[in-house]
């Protein structure tokens, strides 16, 4: 017989095994220890119950750590100091499988869009905000099950199952002999001709024949467009577009804007670009464009007319000793103005590299607040869209903006002769509260001279 302590331990482990496998495992281990203490020679214990061995070695109780069940709640990414809220836009849905660093959505603010990456791999179990709802800094956005499988995995399995079905060609079964016998005997003579009617065939007028409407595909659904319908579609403005509208209207209501025009002969710039573009790209790794010539010329003119680089702050005028030029770029979310800083110390290659880098960020919605803050002067190039002439609006709190336009061949008078030259109209809109007409016209003529003949930059004329 077993010792009484071993029997009590065995009964307790059997009771706990009904609902607590982990406790059963520990009780069984304790039982083994007691059996060794009371019976140091296990080989001599012929009276050990067989059921005890069956429970301790039962394959049905497999104790392993359960993975893929941890749920993690993801919060909003850190906001800039000037941003407190935004609208969330989801790129993924509940049940989608995501990987680490996958962008689940983005938060649209009045200045930029902040991506929401996933910190782990798994499956989205819950979205805590609807698409377009307002969220604040530090709010919980969604929950993800770590290590789970979602829709993407299910689609891959379904495709794998469909492949063998598509590869197996359908086999046409030949009719069996029994089927041909059941179909009846083969006729040996032609069928009889029906008798010819003796009297006239009676017919009804077409008006008396009932017309049955055909049941074709219905086009009365809500999605089917009705011909001649006058419909409307209302879409909520995103925060960036609302902010752009507010700033543009603020500039019109605050600044006393005035625009002056001039035209630039692009012959020398085009010739310089065509002559050195291959060597420039080989040495610096970027293409030589026209924006670098205008940005460098604007920095040269701003040093000559520092009032254009200044701003009004209350009852004071703030003159900047540095030149940060904002370049207007069209992005999927709206017009953005990333800043090229310290242009006065840059070369053509430095300017082109910075423009390419900022342009890629704008197209990918990766511009940060720091990329667009500041700026003492703005250049807007409407010529890339074919604009012939326009009056740009000042980007507050700046005091002036330069507008570039399309380059077209036009007849111009040079040395008493009419010649065809590639000409571009340029416009300077300035705040007349700070900048007088003399400074504005002189500034625009400096840009014209530096673009038409870049040698003036080297000679500092």
C-alpha cells in the first residue's frame, strides 16, 4: 500500500485536473517527490496505482505557452508643440494583417499629415475612432493582436487552394452503354408530315395581343447614373485645406498687397543648362533646373533690398540677417511651402539637392512641421502648370512673394531688331505697408539681371 501522504496528494491532483491543468502538473511533480521520499527504491513499488502513471504521462495535457493572444493598444504618435489635435484617416481595417512599421493610418492636422505606424506585427482587432473623427495627442487609436493572422493570410491560402483546381482540366465523361439504351431506339423512318389545314387560319389584331414587358437588368439602382440628373456630392474639407484657406484670406484682409510685373529673357539660362546639365548631374548627382537660378537670384536681390526680407511685428519692423526661402510645392493634400534655409550660403548644387529632397517629402506626405516653419520670402512657380501670368498671394507673415510663369517664344525688340526669344513673365506681390514701389521694382530688376546674365552674381554687380 501507498503511504497516506502520497494517497492524499494523488486525490488532490486528480480533483484539480478537471479544470486546472497547470495545477495538475505541479501536483504531479509534488507526488513524485513524496513517492521518492517514502519509497527510495521505485523499482520495488509494485503497488503503485496504474492510473497515477497514466495521468502523469497523459499526452492530452500538453503544457506550452500560448502565443498570438497578446493585445496591444497603440496610441497617437507624438505631436509637435504647435499641434494639439487632428483628424484620423485609416488605411487599414479590422481584421487586416499588418507588419511592423506598416502605416495603419494618418492624422491630418492643419499643417501636415502625421503617419501612424504599427509597432508590432499582428492583426488589427479594433479601431477606437471612426474615419475622419477628431483625435487628440496621446489618445488610444487601435488595438492589435500580436502574432495573429488576418485577411492577407487567408487570401494567400485561398489562392493556394485554387491553383490545383485551375491546373486540373475538366474531363468530359463519355455516355455509358446503359444511358444510350435508356434513351430509346434509333428511328429508321422520317416523322409524319402534319395535315394541311382546310380553312383560313384565324389571327388576332396586333392591338389585342397582350404585351409582356421583358425582365432585363434593372437600372433603377441608386448607383446607376440617371441621364440628365443634376446631382451634388459634398466632401468634408481636410484640416490642411481649411488652414490654407484661412491663411490666404488672412493675408488679403491684413496686408496691403500690390503686384508689379517684369519679363525675363531665358536664353542664357537655357543655353547654360543645355551645355552643362550632363556634367552637373555627373558631378553632383542631381539635375540642373531653373529653380536654382531663381532661388540664387532671389537671395542676391534680398541682400541688396533687405526690406523685402523683413516683416511687420506689431509696431516694429523685424529685419532678418539670414535668408530662408519658401518654395511652394503642390502635394496630394494641398499647397505646402517647405523652406530652404540659409540660401545666401548655398551653391546651385546645394539648392537643387534641397529642392529634390523637399519635393520627395511633399509627394510622400512626409513633410514635418520643421520643414515648413519659418521662411522670410516665397517663390511660387505656376509655370510648371502652364500659367502665363498671375498675381500670387503673400504667405503671411512674410512681406513679399515672387511668381514664376511659363516660358514661351515671343517676338521682342533687341538693338532695334525684332527677334524671337524664350520669355517668362515674373510677378512680385509685396506688402505696401512696408515696401515702397521703388524697392519692389528695384528688387525685381535685380532678379531679372541675375537670371538673364548669371555672371553678375560672380561679379556682385
